C-alpha cells in the first residue's frame, strides 16, 4: 500500500509551490488533501482552471549554471521536483533560458497531481487555517481577500506585507510584421529563438515619450516604490530616465540586424509563449497602462503596428509574509510546527523559487511525520540559501527576492577569470555539496 494512512496533510493552494509540496508529500506515502478555489473562483490574474498556472511570463529564466536560478533548477531536477520535470517536458526554444508552453506546462502538472493515488483534490476556497492537523498554506501572492484578512489577524497587522507585480502582453505571431523584425538569440547563443523588433534612435525616443505620458489603469494604493524590481512596469522604467529602457529590456547588445549588418539603437524582443509558436510575449513589457493605451503605444513599434493583442498586460497586488519573524528554514511557522507556508507568499520571488519553497516545505513536513531528521539543505546550495534568506531573523527590511549567488557563502579562495568563472565555481560547489545528500533526500519515498 503506497499511502501512509497514519499521516494526512492539508495543502491549501494548487499553484507551483502547492503542487510541488503535495507531490513531495505524496511520493513519500503521505496522504494529501489539496484544496484549490478554481474554477469556482479566480484571482484577478488567473484565467485557467489548470494547476500551476503561469500568470506572468512563460519563462523560468536562465538555464545556465553560471546563473543562480539555473543552479536552482539543476538542484531541483536532482531532488525529484515535479515542477522542473513538467517544465523540461514542455519547454519551448528560448536560447539559454528555460521557457515553457504555458498551457501545456499547467496541463502536465495538473495531470500528475490528479492522477497520484495519494492526492485528493478538493475544489473549495479556504478562508482560515484549521485549528488542528498538518497544514501547508500555499495560496500564493494573490491570496484571496478572505484568507489574506485571516492571516493578517492571525499574525498581526505588521506581519503581512505587500508589493505590486505586473504581467506582459501577448500577441499573435501572424500579426507581427517580419519585414521589420528578425529571428535571433543574443550573442547567437543557442538557436535563433527570439523575434527582435528594432527601433531607430528617433523611433525609440518617440516610444519612450509616449510611454511616459500614457494613461495608467487605476490600481488601488499603487505607488512606483511598491513595485517589485524584478517585474517593474515598462512605463515606470521609462520614467527613471530616457535611456533606462535602452540599457534594460530594450538593450541591443549582441543582436545584429541582418537588414543593416549593425546593432540597432534599441530592440524589443518577443519570446514564444506556446510550443506551436503562434503566441509571443513582449519580453520585459510588464505594464499597468490602460488597455487602449497599451495598443496605441506598443503599436508604435514598427513590427507591431498591426499586432493582434491576445492578452493585455495587467498589474496586481501581491501579498507576502514577514517571513524572517515568522518562519524557520523549513518554512514552518516558528510558533506552531504543524503549519508551514510555501510559495511567493513567503517572500521568495519567481516561479522556480516558489517551487523550491514547496519542495522544502513538503519534503521536511514528510520527514517530520515519518520520524526522520530534517534534511537541512546547506547554505552552499541554492535551495538551502533561499530557505535561509527568508528565515533570517536579522533581516530588518524584508523584501521579496529572487535567488542569487549573493545569499550563498563566498568561496574560500580567490577566482581569476571574472564573475562568470566565480559563479561557475559556486555552482559546482553547490552540486558537490548536494550530491551526498541526494540519497537522504529520497528517504521515505515509496512512489511517484
């Protein structure tokens, strides 16, 4: 019998973190009841009833080990992550990044979860944490008002925080004017997977001016300073200076326009959003402009003058906890170990980081219930460093953060050859540290 009937865990929320947590519990024989409020109720950013819906980009960012998120992916692959397995199965070409077919990825995760014999899915909205029993709360940064109000009362008004996040528009491939665009990957890395839409100096300055003066949609309580840096709206970046975009998402470095043989003044990149290549998203174009304004301003890009917008960009409020005061490095509530949290509500930022938190919360909860010692992944690993960042009580101004090498212990020697070489050594150290722990990480696994 695969299910351990002595132990049951409630997981609230079927996003990336909740699904990863449920999977890690279930494969260790723990019975899981997974609650998801969709399809009866959707958050402002969700539209698909499938689990692990990607509401912003379809990119899980770099897949290179010299990048911290690339290392995090590789660690999760080696640890048996559901999210990484499904991402690899549904990947679409994106140069050195791991991008996925948005709907295909969610379908793959949903099928694995619904078909696992140890997981029971219940479609309902939770507005509180049960008084008894093991619980992992993974309701996401778009936690419903009812649950958000409950958590604020549960922890105290100063222990729940928030910031604003934004999503980029999607356009149909057939509507992109390829007479004013070309396929290429920056510095010719990998296959030519991106559509590049060049702008002349004159076109760029007119575009920036239009962005700065465009009318924004009203978002209650919105201020630029409350926006997460990793998803900064393009119009907010434009307000920071006329060249900000040219050195940011519109930088032309490493891209040669075949029509001129030169680097353009600026380039807007489009990336595949599905495996068929019929949908593309505007890379780095998170926005909260009004929909008509998005069409007007983004159509100033020559290749997008006749673009068909399949989805406009949106902005939403994300809620996260004051985790350093509330959680330990296993993502458990310090005051009550039966309650754990996972996902972006803990202050990890990004799809892969959310999956990593779900992995740790699920795996460590299972180990505790099975009478096993905590695995306690070291700070030298990306997964362990991330868990320690969100649980470090010495942090006074806590902000959501993507994984980065800066939160990992430095090397004990000097590295010659630049940052890339140093990062490669940090990554190799992490994988070397992780390797002898992989057997222990699989203790208790009986299926899946």
